[in-house]
C-alpha cells in the first residue's frame, strides 16, 4: 500500500523557488504581473503530491443528503478526493423519492472509462446500481482497471421505502460484485435480501448474516443494525472471515439520518484510500458518522420526516457567524486575567461587562491561565459573544481557538507565523497580526491576515519590553498597510481622541487592556471609552451601521460605527 501525503501541491514558475503558500503565490504572481513578466505557472513533478482518491459509482440525490452528493461531502470531510460515476438521477427530497431516471448502461461505461483510465482512483465505492447491465459493466471495468479496494454499499431501498435496485439485481450482486468486494456494508433489510429474505431481528441474527454474506465472497462484511427492533443502542457487526467485532454505541436521536449509509461506506473507502487497514477504516468511519449525526441533531432542512446529515459539520456554525468587518475593530477589548483577578471578577464576567458597555470585538489574552481553564473560558465567552454578534479572538493560542471554535486569533511577530495559522484555521477565521513596521504589515497581508494591531503607541505596563512606536510610528504603519489597523498600547479615555484623530482611513479603532480591565467597573469604563471614540471620529461624520438581524440578537448592540468619507 502506498503512503500518501496530503500537502497542497506547490505551484512553480520555471526559475522560481518552490512557493509555499497560496498567499505567497498570489503575491508573487501580482508582483510579476506588475513587473510585466508574467508567465502562466506550470506544475513541476518534484513538487506535486499524490492525493488519496475514491471513485463513487452511485445515484444522484437531488436533496443531496445521500447518494453521490453524500459521497462527495464525506470524502471531502475526510480529506480525500472523490470522483463520480452517476448511475441514476433521482428526484428526491426530505419527504421521499419522487422519481428515478436510470443512466444508460453504455454511458455508465463511458464515465467509468474516463475516470479509471486517467485518474487511477485508489478505491471504488458503489451505491445505487439500478440494473443488472450496470452491475456487469462495473465488474468488467474493474477487471480492466483494477483498484486497491472495492467497497460495496448494496443500496436497494431508500429509507423512505422507494425501491432503488429491484430483486432482479440480487443474482448479479451475489455472483459478480460481492466476490470482488473488499467490504460490503448492508443494513438489516439489505442483508436479508442478499440472503434470500431470511428474517434478521437480533444481534445473533446479524452474526449469522455477516458470516453467510462472507461466504458469498467479500473479504469483510459490516452488517448495520440501525433498524434493529427494540434497541436503544446502535449495534453493527463486523466480520473479517475470522473474527467478529461488535460496534455498540448509544443511538443518536435525530430526524436527520438521510445519507448515513452512503456516508459510512464512503468514509470507509476514504480511510482505505489513505492507507488504513480495514478494521481501523471501519472504526474511524463509524466515529465520523457518529460525530456528523450528533452535530446535525437540530438542523432544519426541508419539511419532510428525514433530513440530511451535515457531513462537513459546518452548517450551524455558519449560521451563527458573520464575516469579518473592519468596523469590528472600533472598540477592541483585550482581557487580562491578572487584572480581573485583582478586581475579583472572572474572565467571563469581564467579557460580559465589556460587551454590555459597547465593545465591538473581544480578545482573550490570557498569559497566566492553564490550558484547560483557558479553553473553558473561551467556550463560555463565545456563548456570550455569539448572542451579541461580537467576534471573539484568542491571543497566541491557535489550539484554543480551534478547540473552542472561536472566531479567530491574534498573533505577534514571535508567535505562530500567520501563513501557518491561516493554513491551520482555514479561510474563514479572523487573523490579526501585531505589526510595528511597514515590512511587518506587508508580510501580514501576504500571509493572509485580516487586520493588523499596531503599537505600543504609548508606553504601557501591560506588556513587558514592548517598544513604543508613538503616533508617528502608528501613522507610518497605517499608511503602508493594505489591511485595516487597530492601535494598541497605553490607550485609554485620555488619549483615544489623539489616536483616532490621526485621520488615516484604515485606522479603524483602538485595542485596550488596562483602561477597561484594570478598573473597578468594566461596564462604566467601556461606555466612557465608547463615547470618546464616537466623539473623536468627528461626530456627525460617523455613521451607525446596523447589522442584519440574524447576526445579533440584542438590538441595543446591533450596530457598528463607520466613518462617512
Ligand atoms: C490587537 C492586538 N494588537 C497587538 C497585540 C500584541 O500581540 P503580541 O505582539 O503577540 O503580544 P502578546 O499580546 O501576545 O503579548 C495584541 N495582543 N492585540
Ligand atoms: C498586548 C500589547 N501589545 C502591544 S502593547 C500591548 C499592551 C496593551 O495594554 P494596555 O492597553 O493596558 O496598554
Ligand atoms: Mg502574542
């Protein structure tokens, strides 16, 4: 079995050293264009990385919970490329299957030839195979273009009860397809059909079925017990021809189960494509489907009885989150547990008060707390921030940001490099970078940051050995920066006006620690600073911008400030 590495392929221009990130590439490309010597980058073999690849041969589900669409999403979620040969197009939604249109056999053959002859997938996974001709075509193609593993999900009846492959198909399954399979993953109904209609109602029956199906020829069998009567647990039985393994987990109560069979089989295929052994591929796939089911418990898609699982575990968080808006930097509150402890309050209480006072973004800068406490605080603060539509960033700790699903991070010149943070956090999270010079600011932009923090503008006791850049230094950085800027360092009620009065358009606000948190009442201090900031932005030229209602549920905080130019 080959080992594959999953790095992003690197683009090369002849004569240009290997470019490591998209942002760097984009920058060099733009620069080359400006220098008038652009040539289209060509891939070079030495930098190319082979990507694990699953080909799914299945039906399309217009509702996208199952079929080809589930396979694509599951493989993407598991980090594997997925190509698709479509055997049928179904009209389907959360209510049921309204129609099926089978793709002609010779066109299935053509799709198979296109993919197998050129792209050489590692693993083939099958779903809906609606005719004997299509089963035979597939078996023939696999003989011509062998793959490392074949995963057969013997789809016969949709969960809503619609026949997707009739009983006529069973002989070709038994005689041709299953003997070629490395694993077959029937549910109880499908296992029963493969065994000629024998009733399967107990875990003992599932053991019997796994063995009897194994005798037909596949190397491994996973009998799924989701439909087991009178069982609160989800029980699946795996048999490798020698040993039985019973996977038992508590049943996740959710209406959103459409596509779980396809997803499980695709995930097994994805793990095999990455190089896993069969038993660990099944284990990982089961863990993944459990996570997806649990995550999708309360998502609402469609009006029918059975909604789709959210394979990418993303839909809910995108509802709660909104894109970064530079206006968020207006009143940027940065916590400090030492100060809060001194005044006898928790991080969470401090954040609550700052938001109530008008803070437009929160950064948890916790240099002295244990990781587990930091994570708990981040989760608790995130709940509050989400209710108020205020973004929450984590200082320094990418791991805490990831684990808490915070909105982003703030990192300095000696922290994790911003391009690495971007690769770890993905395109949607907010990244801020501390910059004291125009060179820092340019690099932050190249690396994919969203904003820069610049300072210390004034001397401060909050951060040791921090060079003060003054208002002139801040202005120089702002003028050179392509990104919005927030000023930091020694800023409070007495000098916020002077900072904002610099009059550079990309200076969007001030970041403040001690002026808010080293005070008795965070709420009062935040309110006072907000008033000063509003004044300083030459009141009248400052426009209150209302956010769309779904982003913030408290109307008094449902705003940001934007300067009218
Ligand atoms: C908004 C903002 N700007 C700058 C900093 C400083 O970050 P860094 O230079 O990494 O120093 P520490 O805060 O980690 O001590 C910041 N935290 N926030
Ligand atoms: C974290 C940081 N980075 C540059 S100055 C500073 C400290 C700002 O704290 P304060 O607002 O109390 O001066
Ligand atoms: Mg830092």
